[in-house]
């Protein structure tokens, strides 16, 4: 620190200074850390409800729990982190093998307001195809660029007669520059995959030929594989430990490409009972995967 001139200088790394400066800039511009997520709910055989919400970071988990209680299923990519400016207007686009009922669906634009706890839009998906709807939710923002423009101002002198009109130019051109904000295009903020297979009720009812002895939908290998997609390999290894799989067995399958599937196949017997659902929920909570535990429960 240096106090020679009444100025105090804090010693710190360049990286920390840059991070602090960026955080201060975002705060001044009223940018907020957020979590953007999507959920699906099946209404009829060919109609589903899709919600897309932009939640403040510290409210994200609570809001996703709210939608689960309403019967919505979150997707494999549960949410995406983003930074959104208060009052910013964003556009939600939907891509996939389905159509949107535009009459009853929300508008595709949403203005983020951090004072509102419910910044979401509702869309009604209509799918006449045999395959479940598959696609993406894309949230985009309009980007702006500050550019300098030259403006030419004409200043006219009082008209002079006679020889002076020939010798003097009555019009003086003055060039001035000004900064203006111009829309520079669009920027993809987040992309969330949506997959109708994750909530297909028929999948929960029918018996898989390769897994015919399992009568508990959430414990079927196909369901466990979908759970595994939400975990990293390290998280899956830790889950195996909490499920009381020995280190020897985990080490023997660790090098396999389908390690996650192999782990669940070791843990789950051919004809599982409901106690294993409880064990799985407890194990997920122990590795701090509370959202996944809630979904299984």
C-alpha cells in the first residue's frame, strides 16, 4: 500500500483485478446471473405443454422444484447458466419435429425483470407424428454495437451580391462525429435440447424385452441410463461408491466406454424391489445431486 499522496493502492493479481472490474461493470449495467431451463408436461396423446423460464441464479433450484410439483419433467440438460440485463428483451425460438399452437401459446419475446419471480413463457406443442417431439429451445438476444458516424452540417452565410458572390462561398460545410448504437444482429444466449422420450408415458408402462423382469419404471436400465447422462463419470463413480459397489468392481469397469451403464448393471439385480429406489435417492443426495434425487423420487 502507498499512502504518500493520500491514495491507497491494493496489491493484487491482474486476473483478480480484471474479474473485479468485469463484475463491477455488470453490476452497474444491472446484469443478473440467471439459470435458464425448460420443462415438458404431457396433456394428451399428441399435445404437450412446454415452459421456458429465466430464473435468478439463487431462485433456480426452487423454481425447478415448483415445476416438478406441477407435473413437468426437466430435460437432460437441466439448465444453462447465463447473465441477463434487467429489462432486456429476449426471443425464444423453438426448433424440432413439432408445431406450436400459436393461438394459445405465449408470445416468443420475454422482457426479463429481476423483481418478478416468474419470468417464463408457456408453449403448447402439437405433434401428429408417431415419434416423440425432439428439438431445441433457443434463447437469443439482439446485439448492439456503438459506432461513430460523420454528420455534415451546412452553414449558409448571408447572400452577398456583385463580385463578393463570386469570391466568397456562401455555404460552409462542417463535419462532426457522433456515437450511435446500432443493432448488430442476434446472439445465441443458450440452447436447451428437448426430448419427448423423457416423459413418454408409454415408456413407463410397456415392458422392455431386454429388461422384462423389472417392473419399476425408474429402475429400468433405460431410465438409469438417462439418469447417467446427467452425471459426469466422476459423479457416477462416486454414486457407485454410495450404492455400496466395491472399489474392485468399479475399477474393473472404469476403462469401459459405457462405464455408466455397466455401473448400473452391476448395482441393479435382474428383478429389483422398491427398496432400491430409496437407496438410489439417498445415494444421489449424498453426492449432492438433489435435483436428480427429487426426480427419481
